[in-house]
């Protein structure tokens, strides 16, 4: 329990005075979000802070990476297919992992967060095969344009932008590049301002509950005219006894003589309802991230038809992310096949995003089969009785039948 009595010795009557605690200049722990300036260069610390500060953003990006799914690389040569399968499952990756999937997931994670990603193919000591796949940190490198603006090169971020060696082994990717520049666009763009507001609300809620859980009291002593000379001594005694009563490990009563009143600080204030503004701000964040609310565990009211449409929209988003990863995977596989003396023609085939897609494709094939069978039956009936069909057709032309 803090000492709530700040005694001012210069006060003429020696009464206890209250001094407010100095307010921190930071509204919440992630101050970099408040200092966000739009239309500037990619800020790595800003986007990292967003993922750390707002759990729904971090969860959405992680789920998006997992929803992209797995893939397989198809080649015509059986020996090449077997060697390539072994390579994709055993190649070393960043962090001591093995297999190309940890490399691809980290690559996509960087791409979604910062709008840019750089990978590197590490060859063996004798340059005979691929030894490892490395995810480069964007703090150490920077993507730039070659003399041909359509070609990307990776430079060392040493202030001089020195091009790195062996550019053919580097794997740069930009997501939604800004026209006329060599800079990608993060999925988190336009979220810092909204996230800053929601963090202020969360920080205020935390401070309010800290005050509620650790109640502050206001003890006021109103001396009469005859005891004005000993006011300072009495105020000091009340402060000491109150402090002992509140800091004791047991429940204690506070007894005083005179006009003494005790009130809870902030008990008369009404806490603002934050459900509606937090809901509106979260809707803006979820709309930008492109995931249906139910995927993030948000139980917002929605119909079954709307959920299906949201799932279809999510499928199109994941297909776009796959289109960014496919050239990177194909380049790695082609280089491995060439180094091992195989034909470098490969095809990256992604798995279906979910079981619902497979069910819908099966239902579509079933409907097409039924339609084809029905058309065949009609044609068979038509060819089996041409005279009768011709008579019916003539009656239809002449208007005979129903008119009778």
C-alpha cells in the first residue's frame, strides 16, 4: 500500500496535502505505434510491435500461414522425383529445422508482416548440391532494383547498399509492390492508427482495474476552532494510524476522535462502457486481415450462407499467397535438379485448402454426371421413335393438341 499522505511542512495550519502522481508520457507500452506516420518507409519495429501488442493481429497472421497448406513438386522422371522428395524433407533450414516447410512458413510470415521477404540458397562446400535454406533478416538486407527496373537485387543494409554476392542464389519477394518503387506492402498497413486507439482503451482498462483491485482512500479530518493549534500533530497521528491499519496483514479497524470522513477515491465515477468501441475497432482490424471472424474465435452473429461466402473469399486470399510462394519453391527445386543432373522441369501442386472444397468438387462432378446421363437418355428416346417424335413436333408447329 502506497503512502497516500504527502505532508506539506510549509502549510500554515500543518494540514495534510495531496499531491497527484506524475503522469507518464506513454499512453501504453507500445509507444512506437503512437508515433506512426503514414506513407513512410517500411518500419520493421512498428509492424513487430503491432503483432506483439494486438493478439488478434498475431493470431490472424499465424492462422493465415497455416491455412495456406502443403504442396508437392511433380516431375516426370521417377528418379528425380524420389531425389527431390528426399531433398524437400531433409534440407536444413533456419533454426536447426529440417525440410522446406519451415523455410516456406517463415518466408510467408515475413512477407505478410513486412511486405518483403528474402531467402538464400546455401550450397555445399564443393557447390555440388544445396546444403541449406536460410531466411535472411530484413534488418540486414534491403531489396533494390537493378539497372533493369524489372530485376530485383538484394543489397547489404550497411548504409552504402552494396549488392550481395551470388544474386542467383537469393530469393527476394515483394507483396503488392508500390508502383514506381521497390518496396512491398504489408498486410498490416493502415492498422497502426486503429491499433493505437484500441491499445489506449486496453491500457485504461488495466489502470482502472488496478485502482479497483487496490482501493485508494481519502481520509479527511476537519478540526474545530479550538484544536487548530494541534492540527498538524493530529493529522500526522491519523496518517500514521491509518497507514498501520491498511498495511497490517490482518483486518484492522480505524478509530478516531473528531470529524473524520473516509471515502474511496473514484467510487463515484462511472466507468465508460468499452464493448461497443472495441467491437468497432476489432471489426476494422479483422476486415483488413481478410479472415472470417469465426476463424479467430470471434462469435459475431452470422448466417450459414454468409459463412460460406466468407470462406470463399478466404480461399481467394490464400490462392494469392500461394502464387507468391510458387516461383520461390520452383526456383529452389529447379536448381537442385540441375545440380544433380536431372531435367529441371517441375510443377508445384498445392493441396486443396480444406475438405469443404473437395466435397463441393465431388458434388459438382456428381451433378455433371447426372446431367450428362439425363441428356443421353433423352437422345436415346428421341432416336428410338423418330416417327412419333416427328408427329409430336408437327403438332406443336400446327398448334394441335392443347388447343383441342
